[in-house]
């Protein structure tokens, strides 16, 4: 099995080493899945200020088709997006991110209630997000990049209470899928932690 990293879970069979030379082109087919990766929510977030006495809905994020997939993306050139072969996220990336954000909010114990669509929760505010970047980058230096746009929406009147763009980059030790997913996990934890601090400080 691939080595387990903090904040990272790996499922299924052992993963064969996969470099950029083996990346599958956008929209191309690939071999059978050898490993499935997911991302963990931050368990403790420092510098939290405030408490949310409202009930929150974490809406399903939107993303361009290139990121609205369970494939793990890598950008070998500024104008090219490819995918690592034989591996994938545990679900479509927006669904994985949605679950991580909801769990991170719950882990704070500072939010009255957190729900997902279809859970019949009486909602006060929606957390609406758009995933704009979530890929390994190998132009210049190896790194992982995550950018998410977020809005806090008053569910009673549709008014946007606040909006902000969250972005993070983390260096990676190479272009292998293990290095890429480890970097993406670290960058995602940074984005989600910043987002949770913002939500808790903004919503009452």
C-alpha cells in the first residue's frame, strides 16, 4: 500500500508509481483504477473567533467540467490540464470538498448545526462555493494549487452576506501522484481552515 500521510486516506490496491510521462490526457481513457484517494477535514483549527447560533447548509460546490470529476488533475503546462492514470478521488471532487468542509465546521463545536442538501434541516444560511483550481502544478516548480470562491447566503432572502476567495499553494517533492495528493491535501486543509475561521467569525 502507498504510505499513509496525515490527512490522507488511500483505498484499494497498491498504487504503482505514476509520473507525468504517464498522465492521461484530458478526456482520454485509462487503465483500471488501482487506488482511490480522499481528503481529511482539519480536526483542530486555531484562532477561531465567535460562535454560530444559526444552522448552515453546505451546498454542493460548482466547478468547470475539467474539475467536476473524480480524476486527479495535474497541469504540466500553463495551458494544459491532464489526469493521473489508474487513480481517482473517492467521489467527484466537488462532493469530496463539500464533505470535508461540512466535517471541518462540525469539528469546531462552534456551529449550532451543519447540514447537506436533502437532510431536511431548517436552514438559516447557505455556504455556496466554486472550485476554481485543484491540481498539481509542474511549471517552474512542483506544487499543489487550490483556489475556492465562497459566499455566505442568507437563506431567508437570498442576500449575499459576505464573499471571499481562498487560495493556497504547497510545494511537492515531485510529480508523482503520491506527492501531488499529499500537496493537495495540505493546500486544501489550509483553504478549508481559513474558510471555517471566516464563516465562524461572520455568521451569528
